[in-house]
């Protein structure tokens, strides 16, 4: 089989960087997308390959991102595996205490950016009769909880979008997978989520062992390397130290 081309968004940190390293080790041709060019250059240098294309782009600017993908040079334009990893969670306030700017950036990044990347590359996959769209969702896209009204809603979108893509792509040979992590250990994502408050970050992981970025990259690699006739619809992963809680109850004084 020809060398695969794998495009990873949010490639310079956390899960994205772990995915890039795994597919580089498999000999894949890589398109690495991130907002910061210096970090892209550093990752490309670390991987030490001559078949890497770096693209400085902000997925939250959906139109510009889509146009940049449509302008990828050959052979990087024939993407076999799209890993829609870029995402953001901003703020840990209750909905009634949150602000619209935080909500808006999550929608633009987690929904609009994912749509833009998929929409730009999907026609080529269908035309070639092969391809794999791997979206990064979250357990909070299925299981509700406090302080996740918009972030959880964006990840619920990722789940339903992925499943509906499967329905649309029936018969094309193109696969779709939604990978839904639980708690992942201290990453740049978590630091942003807590507004840089490292005390809160440390408190979140105190006394438990979270997932690591490579655990998620391992699941992505596994889904992407199944036989061509196999589609993994959803992979939901939690650390052993995370599970589900009973519905909350408000106790009122009588």
C-alpha cells in the first residue's frame, strides 16, 4: 500500500503531538497544523523527516482554515487520515457565571474548525474511495455535568456529527471514528481550562492517575490501522480512577 498521508490539527502539544509521533514512527507522510509556527518547526525537527508539511493556521477561523487545506501542495493534499484534534475548553464557571466570549471561542474551535477541516478534505477522500476522519470528542459529550454547558455541548456535536457522517459515507469506503477521552493528565489544554491556575490543575489530579496523551494516541492509531472493511464508530476511554456519578440532588431546608 502507498505511504499514507496523515493530517493532525493541534499538532504541537498534548494528544496532537503524541499522534504525530506515532504516525511518524509508522512511516506516514505528515501534515501538521497548529497556530504557532515555532512549535511546528520544533516538532518537525524532532521528528527528523523530509516528508512533513507544516501549516500555520487557526482552526477557529474556519473559512481561512478550509482555504489553506484546499491549497495543500501535492502529495500532501491527498489526505488519508484526518485527525481533528484541535480543541479548546475555556473557563470552569457555572453557565450563569460564564461569559459569551468564552462560549464563542469554544464553538468556533470545537465545532466550526472541525467542520471546516472535514468539509475541505472529505470530497477528495470520497473521490479516491478511501480515507478516515477521526474526531476527538469527550466523555462529557455523552455524560452531562456542571461547568461543562458549552464545552460538553460542542463535544455532543462531535459525537452526532461523526455518526451522521458515517450514515452519509456509506458505500464510499471512507471511515469515521469519534474518540472520546475522559480525564487526561496535565496538558496545555487543562492549563487553559483553568485559566493558568496551576493550583487548580494540581488539585484536579491529586490522588488519581489520569490518562496520558499517548493513551489517546494509541487508541487513534489502533482505530486507524484496522482492516479497511472495519469501522470503529466510537472509542470511549476513561482512567480507572474515573467513573460515573449519581444524579445530583439539591437539598432545600424545610
